C-alpha cells in the first residue's frame, strides 16, 4: 500500500472508506474536547474501524485537545459482515464484503493509521468484539466508541461490555443512531433486529434498527448529534452530554469538497437547533 500511496491515507475507489455521515466526525472530535476537561491523556477503545477514517479523526482531536497524547485500541475482524438481504438493498455493501474478503480493508487500515498523529499510539486486535473484549481489563478506558455490528444482539453485547470496560467519568459513544427509540416505530425496529439499514414507517427516514433498539434499552434518554450518540458515566450512572462548544476540528483526511459541505451542513444544523420551539 505504501508504494501506491506513499504520502497520504487512502479512502477512495470502492473502499467506502469515509463511512456514513461525515458531519458526525465534528461531534466525535467534540467528545474528545469534553473528555480533555478531566483527562489529558485518554485511553480509547474503538469497536469497528474499517479502513481507519474514524481513527484518524480521533487521533487528530486527541492531539488538538489532550496535552499528553493518548492511545486507541481498535477491534475489528476485518472480514465480510453484511448478509445477503442487506447486500440486495445496497450495492456498497457488496463492495465492502469483497474488500474485506480480499484483505484490502485490513491492509488499508494498516496503511492509513500510519498517518495518524504520532502522539497517539494505535494498537489493534483482529477479531470480533465477542472474541476480544472479554480479554480486556475492566474500568480501563476513558472512551469506548461502538461502530461495529448493527445486529441487535451484537449491539446489546457491545454496550454491556463497554459499560464494564469504561472508567468512572468516561464516555460511552457510538455511530448510527439516526433515530432514537422514541422517534421511530419501535415495534417495527424490534421486528427487524438483524436488518442493517432500512426505512422507518413512522418517519420515512432510514435507520439502523438494531442500534436504535439496543441504545434505547440502555439509555431511554440519550444525547445524540446527527446520529453520533454519547453518554458520560458518573459514579455508575450515565448522564447526557452537551457538545455545544466553540471547539472545532475538521478531519484533515477529508477531501476539501467534503470539508466544505460539512461546514454548510453544520451551519444549517446549528441554525435549526437555535430556532426556539413553538
Ligand atoms: C461502519 S464500519 C466502521 C467504520 C469506521 N469506524 C470508520 O468510521 O471509518 C463497521 C466495521 O465494523 C466491523 N465489525 C462488524 N462486526 C463486528 C464485530 N462483531 N466486532 C467488531 N467489529 C465488527 C466491520 O468489519 C467493519 O470494519
């Protein structure tokens, strides 16, 4: 890989390297700003890393906000994980399964993390969360980020493990909460525990039903920003987190056009948040 892309990370082609909703990375970085209030050298666990885009955002934010740098442990099997039914509805999933089967995603991950800030140490274990997380020490991470399997039982498992692994004061967070439990047709979501991404009949919006149900079960009230959700553990209880802040990190590995569109989207989001509810 380094021969092909000696000077930069690579997220292009059919890699689907920049996943989902890029605006969420702005709020991910703000979560680091939040943790930096009490911790100058955070230790982080990421479940689901794909080709390393989120790791680069985390590391950039850690260097920006945490004077002591930090560590990130990535856990991912880097194997095909979409089932036939979901592939049928989304051709990108076939590309991702192919990239994983060829070990392209794993090798790209190894290549891309070389461009992370040097003050941040990145380690990884190649295995599913259920393979790896039971081996990790309880109360040892300041941030746990869940972006792995979207199947309901898997997300329930990841949440329970994350709770065990998180230190007091730490942040438990994740991707893919397009709709909270009280916003969608929750019965419909429960009837589709293993579907990856589909339309909610109540709102018409696409969402990840397994993530919505599992997060709702653990956190009936949850803070979320454009689908990035987070909660802070204080004395064994979880509190919502206010990420309204002037701190701002734009992931430098995002192409310029994407950076510009994120700024537009963020402006619209903040304007909409500022409109008083009648
Ligand atoms: C949406 S991608 C992650 C994207 C990445 N966080 C980013 O933003 O660049 C989901 C990843 O989760 C991994 N995955 C799927 N099931 C998993 C499991 N049970 N445990 C850990 N990782 C899993 C997949 O291999 C894939 O790389």
